[in-house]
C-alpha cells in the first residue's frame, strides 16, 4: 500500500491533482465518458460500481453525474487523496462510499462493474495480477472492468513516455528535459507491454479483452468477468 500511495502523499501533488491530471492524460474527460458508456452497456439500470484508485474523485464525479441510478464504492490507499475525493464528490455523497486501502479492503460485492484508471502502472506484475484477481472476485459474471494506464509499445517506452511528458508540459516543452523524464519514468515504473497487459487480464479471469483507448504512452482496455 505504501508504494502505491507514496506518489500522492505530497501535499502539493494532492492540491494540484485536479488541474495536473487532465493536463497530463490526453482526453481524460473523454476517457471517463467512454468508461461510462462501456459499463452502461452491461449495466443499463441501477447498479453498484467499484472504483479502484478513487482518490481525487475525478472519475467518480464523472460517473455519478452521468448515471444518477448508480452507486459507487471507491477505494484508494492515500488518505489525502480520499479527502480530495470527498470534496469532489460532495454533490453525490449519498451514493458514494469511500474506503481507505487497496482492493482487498473493498466489500465482497458482487459489483456490477469496475474501473481502475491510472493505477496499474505503479504495480509490479505479481501485484498487478493479484489486484486484477481481487477485482474479478468482486464482480458478478458478465460485469465489465475498464482499465487505463501507461502501457507503451515494446521497445519504445522511453520515447512514448517522453512524448506524454511533453504533452503535459505544453508546446514549449524542452526536448532534453522531457527525454530525461521519460528515461526516469521507464526506470521507475514497472511497465508492461500492451500484449502483456492483455495476457494478465485473461489470466485473472476476464474475457472479451478489447483495446478502446490509445493516447501516446497510455492504453485502456475493457474486459468482461468470465
């Protein structure tokens, strides 16, 4: 839990999260809209959704605003980020439960769907597999999982991460600085290739694994619980 929450324990990072994240992740608002669409196909009516990495509340508020018939359980290991989420989702507080912890601290469900945005690239392969299996165990059969995070192509991680850094920095981004940042991120993050990501989803009990989002170093998949 400490490794996952540590990037979001810095007060400055937490305070700037709502501004920085949409700037750094291409089409973040549309990613949330697409996630809502994909979940809605299998949950057209009242539903209970599990949100892993709910700190900050950006996806929670997007989902809750779009689907007033859904309720949510959000889980995050960072108390500071959960405090931010509480502020963000205050208009929908009657439909949102927030849990401090990781996925195994979430209720058993069964849930009607789940999201996990911008989380998995912090987890090593074995921890990622365990997390996916824990999510699967909490979903009803046929429920969908939507995930999105850094997953650059094999052999090109540094270049694509540098491009993502440059995107966040804007048109005046310094190429030397962004290349250095891409190299550091590649060394620090336990990245998997898109093919490896899909294999892990299938190994965790998910089927119909499909890519729906690709933006620089980011990829997103939708999958159904077997």
